[in-house]
C-alpha cells in the first residue's frame, strides 16, 4: 500500500480520500501517540474528515488538540508548542476544491519522513491497532493557535515596526495570520479573497502567475510596496514587487537564501531548481545541497547544522532555525521586511535568469522507462544525480528526466545560460527519453 506522495496523502474526496481512510489513519497514528494536534483548511470536506480522524485518535486513547481551521504551518508548529507527539493537517494545499488530504507532522515541525509514512501505511493495511478500554478514550480540547503563530513570527523577524503598504491575497484560505502579523507591525494592509471558503471562489488555490494577475495588477497600478499570495493552507507563499512584477519561484528562493545564509553555509533545494540560484549564491560562497522534489526532503536536508535555509521554487520556504515546516506566513513577513529595507524590484534585478525548457511526455510504463534512462545516462555522463529521476550536470547547463508521482508522465527539464544551449540540451534530454522508450 502506498498512500503518501511527495507531500502527504492527497486526492479526490470520496475516492482516494475518504472518512474511512481518515478513521483508519487516526487509529494507526494513535498506536504510539498520547496527544495529537489536528487542524484543517477551509474545504467543506475537511469537517467530516476531521470528525473521522478525531474519532480514530480518541478511540485509540489519544488526546486531541483541535486547532479548527488553521494554516498548515500553524498546525506543524503547534505540535511542539503543545508538547504533542504528532500533528495532522487536513488539507489538499494548492489542489482544486474537489480534493483533500492528510499531512502528518513531527514535534520538530518536520513532516513525517519516509520511515514514519511506511509505518502508518503498514498499520492501516494490516489493521494493527487496538481500541482503548471503554473508560480510556482520549479527550478533546479546542485551541486557537493563530495568535501563538503570529507571536512566534514577530519574535523571529526581530523587527519592531514596518511602515509598508501590503496587499495580501489570502486565496480564500487559512493564511490570515499573515495579515495579523503585518498589521501588528504597523503595515497598511489591504486584503483580497480574505473570506475562508474551500470552494476557492476568488481564484484557484495555487498562487501561480496566472492566478495572481489581479494581485499583480492591483499592486502595480496602486501605491502598494509589495503583494503577497498564499494557497489554501498557507504553506506556500508567492510575492509581487511594487512595480507589479510577479517573482518567480527561483528568484524568490535566491533572495531568501542569500539573506539567510553566510559564507561557508549551504541551502537545500530540489533537483529542479534553476542554475541561477547556485550562481547567485556562489557570489557569497554559499553552496547548494540538492534534494528530491518535496518539502519533506528539503526539510530533512535542512536539519544539517550548516544548512541555513531550504526552499522549493513551487513556493515552500523553510528556515530551520525556527521550524522545519514550510511556513508561508513567516515567508510573507520576511519578504515584506526585505522589501522594506530595499525594494524587491532592485533586488530581483541582480538575480540572473536563464532560459529553461520544460515538457511532459506521456509514458505508460514510466518506471521501466526511467530505469533504462538511468542506465543509459550513467554510462554516458560523469556528473549524474539520481536523487529524484536522473539529473545531469553539464557545467554550463543541466537536464532532468523525472517520472511524475501522480500521472503517467515523465517530466523533462533543461536549462542553460543562453538560449541556443538550452535548446540543444533539451533536445539531448528528449533523445535520451526517446531511446529508452524504444
């Protein structure tokens, strides 16, 4: 049984994600947990999924701290705050409203690693859990962790005030804590899509450039200094500069990493990160540690003492000195502080941008094809990484072939420092895939 993907359990409600699954997960988690923090994003299905999850936990004798509708990073951090053994966010993050999911957290704020996920999967499959005695069921208490999260971010920013004009697109999600912190710092805050609504009527949940056009237009045409956008559970954050420029994930990663790391340190990034990030950080003698795609893997790498920051271009940002959970509100307030010190429009002009090519190819037998791709490439190239798919570093360029975790697709990515070289390397990557398919 393989329930967990790159970011917890996620899928269509009533098919992949059901009340029965939530009940079983609660029972499985309750085997070795005395207390668990539970929270959810605003999706309507989250109500019955949370009821089922809590029933399984309490039946196992586990006490539950119910955080209600809460950002995923709020839940992740609350595990440690409440001296709990685990946390569960009921969310499909940036997925469409018909989906939902369950993501598990450790006391460190890190998502369950592969070993922890397998343990839960094995228990669900085997039914290896026992209900508590009739008088030994777990208790439940409600706790609003939002204020505690805001307080934590204030202390981590180490900033008394900030007289910035900020537009926050909450995306009808659970990221209102960002507004709380910015207002408490003295910022002038205007909100978009601030009413929690799991149907996401204001815009699709994922804060892509297309979905953030209204935010970019409002910021660019008005007097705001910066725009912020979250997904449904606020583990992701994207930003818009004062001139209306939407910051790409790689540029945002480069800015955060350079502000967080010092000479001799490293930052953790997934294998599909732009070469521009490594080039920009090399200027201050900061190295890059590549990981598989997925914030759980970035968090694992960020545990190393010399890793000052971890991030994914998709919008997940981790400051290991504070928490191993991707914290969108912390990222939002951090980038607002960076802008207050020096406008983002000036900062992003210093980050190189290189031509990158991306494609997705339908491949039915993607596992077997990727095995052949790996064999062929490792025999032909010297600098090959197989952390997640097959990545080839060519010095002045790189390419990556990686099987999709959810679809019958192989993702093909290539990047170089000039257009012609990018096209050439992309053609090489496609040829490798074509040869393996034949």
